[in-house]
C-alpha cells in the first residue's frame, strides 16, 4: 500500500501533463541553453542532502509565484521536506506538506503561464492539478527539455549553478511506482530509496 500522501497528492497538485514521463528523449527535444538572467533577478539557493543548487527567479513574468516561493522559503516551509518523486528524463518534485495539513489551500495562486519560456533542463515550475489556478507550495525541476509543459505551468525560475547536484538527484536509485491516471495510462511516480532532503531554501543577493 502506498504512503497516504502519495495516494493523496496526485489528485491534488499534479495534472496529467506533469505525470507524463519519457526516459528516452525524442530527437526534437534538443538541449537548450538557459535563458538570459537579468542582473537584478532574485536568486535562491536550494540546499539539499546531495548539495546546493542556485536558481534565478523571474519576478517580471511570474511576480506572484516568485513572491510566494520566497515567502515560503523564508518561513522555513520547505525545510526537511524531500524530493519524493524522481523520474529520470522528466522531473524531480518536492514541497508537499507531509502531514497533509489543509493550509496549502490558502497558498493557491492564479496561473502565470508564458508560452514563450521553454521548459528546459533546470527549469523551476509550480506543480498543479487540472485547475490552472491550483498551484500552491509544490514545485518541480525539469531534468530535460519538456516541451509539453510549455505555457501550461507557472515556470518561475532557472538553474544557474549546481547542475551536477541536479544530476546526482536524477541518478539516485528509486522504487518504481506507477499510479493509475483517469485517462487510463499508468504514470511514473518513482520514489528514491534514500530520501533526498531539502535542508533549506535561502534567498541570495544576485
């Protein structure tokens, strides 16, 4: 039997698009260079049990999402949470409140989609369910080009330092978990054997 939060979470914060995983990248999914980072962009350092990753946040196109992420980070919301989902070639995910406290609902945001921002390796996005305005505390980081997510999720940051750490997380051993999707296709929700923990997320001056 799956842990309670794994059964609960997909119904709440993830849409079928974010379930999609492809271990083998299509030929058209070429690597793209990260977009230009504005010198004044706020930055955050996600410190994990496997090392640190630094992201530049987009407070111009996704101001509400960025502001809330920073607020939650400063409050310690993410401290001690884990990247409980790791799907090679797709995404890693974190940010769920492990005790399933309903407080996450008060953090729900209006979507800030931008079809002009490609979701590439290191893209930081806000997870959601089928309601576009249901993103709250849960975030994902792309492990490769994920064109099917473009313009459908609030893409609010980009990795600028720590790619080797992202690769370490992507390479951890996992227990393969496949969940039934209402559309009839099983989806990958693979869980690391050894938890990859978030120690802290701190705001860094650019």
